[in-house]
């Protein structure tokens, strides 16, 4: 009976150890991020201080422009402001690049830590296997047999103590392995979030590069046409100029022209969204205009390649299953965001019940424009944008997430477009 039980225990324990080892092999961890040897916070703070200084300078130049009546001085101020704007765009890009570098370093350190943990776990697995074999061998010989073989009670007691020591050690090793497996699971989730951050930061960097190119072009055009009147340069943001042209044509386009509706229809959607969320309709329209307008990245992503975070993948599969659409054909941005409002799947799932309640519909759809309007309003409201003084920060949080500070390039674009809509009473 003892032999049968011991063989069974040996086989079960051995299989458990092997299964545990196999399950741990694909784990990737976000370990030791708090002890990173490379600290980028100082560099990030320096860039933010540079951005803040340039913001102050741009505000002062703008104030001087509004007060001067001399055309030559006006042109000089505009040129200086354009130069400062270009410097700020460069600083914002540099800050994002430093942030990306820091996240990459931490990710590499995490991978190194995982490798170390895996070696330790493999060693414990081998030790556990050895302990189980020894326990198995002990159980093949009864204490009575030990006594008759040696005719010594001390040998019997030593045998018993050795067996118990092995048991305690086996339990300790197995407990440690299970604890490490749980820790690796938690760290894997953190590393997934970090990979998601990297993709969003890279997407943000791409958009900033577009913004920088636009500013360079604006400066070039101004230098070529500097003798023209100041009014032609009051708005130096291409999206605002585009919005103004569309207002004249009474249309509202998104996704580089792939969605086009009447301005009245867009205004109705925005007014409804504003009414139920407390966000001004012009701001909601402007966010959707910018989010899909800058988006050469919109629709260029694919599932699951551009959605590294497991939670987002799972949420996306639930969303597409409910909508009865193919997740592998559903359009995504390179950061894994969905629809005109460019919202991540887990975020969409979290706000979907409110969208459904506010719109009186059974299922929210991130790809429907009316739903996107309400979702945008909810997102901005959650970030405090009901207060106009907090709109800029809310917009920066919309595009930058936890890396929102210094994303004034985005809030300025959106607010410039919102001003065009608001000027027309929208």
C-alpha cells in the first residue's frame, strides 16, 4: 500500500513540476522597473521645463502681436513666434523620445530579470525532482526493515528525521515555485501594459513629427509671403484652416475624407453628446476632427499585432463578437485604438454602459459616428473638460494618457479647430 501511494505521489509531483515549468516558459515580466539603473525622469523634467519656457515665450509674443500696430514689427514678432513654436515642437518630440528610451530600457531590464527568475525556477524544478525521487526511494524501505537491517533504533530515528526533512524541503521548494509563478504572471501583465505604452508613445511621436513638418511648412510659407496682411496668418494650424473651409461648404469630414456628412448632422450629433455629457459641442467636433484627421495611422493597424496588452485583446474580441464583425478585419490604429474617437478597447468597454444608457440603445458601437461623439464627450468629461479652464489638460490626457504633460501641440490644434466651429455658433 505504501509503495502504491508513493509511486502515485511521485508521478503526480513530477508531472506537476514539469507542467509548472512549461507554463512558466512563455512568461515575460515587468520586473525591477522601480530599481532601473537608468533614470530618465531628470531628462524628461528638463524637456518639460524647456517646453514650459517656450510656452511662456509664445504667449508673450502673442500678447505683443495683439498690441502692436507697426507692420514691420508685426512681421518680426510673427517670425519669432514661428521660430519659438518650431523649437517647442522639437522639444516635445525630444521629450517623447526620451520617454520611449526610458520605457525600452526598463523593458530590457525586466526581460533580464525574467531570465534570472527562470534560471532559478528551473533549478528549483530540478531540486524538486531530485527530492521527490529521494522521497520515493525512502518510501520503498519501511522503518521496520531499517531496524532489522541495522538493529539500531538510532538508525530508525535518523531515517525518519531525514525523510521529514526531505518532505519539508520539497514543500518549501514547491511553495517558492508557486509564488514565483504568481509573481511572473503579475509581471507579465505589467510588461504588456508597458508594451502598450510603447506603441502609444510611438504613435504619438509619429503625430508629433507630422505636426513639426506642418510648422516648418508654415514658417516657410510665411517667409515667402511675409508682405501679406497679418490676418492671413492669425491661424497657423492647418486643421483650423481646413475646418474653416469645410464650414463654408457646410460639410464635416473625418478619416482623411473617408467619412463625410453634412455639417448640420455633425452639429446635431455634437450638440446631443454635449447635452448629455456637459462638454461643449464645438470641442467634441474638434476632437473627432483632429483624432481621425491626423490619422494616417488610423486603420493602418491590425489585430493582434498592434494590440500587445492581453486585456485589450480580450476586450476587443468581446466587442467585435457582440458587434458580429471580424476582429482581424476591423480597422485599428497603430496604437490599437478603435473608431473615429480612437479609444482603446478596455476603455471603450468601461464607458459602453454609459453610452448605451445615454443613447437609449442596447449595444454601443465604437465604429458608429453617433456613438463616437458621445464617447468623446464622456472621455473628456471624465478628464474634467466641463470646466473650460481644464479643457487643455483634458485634451492632452486624451492623446497622451499617463504621458500627457507637454502635449500642448495637440490641445492647441483641437482648441483652434473648436474656435472655428464656435465662431459659427456650432
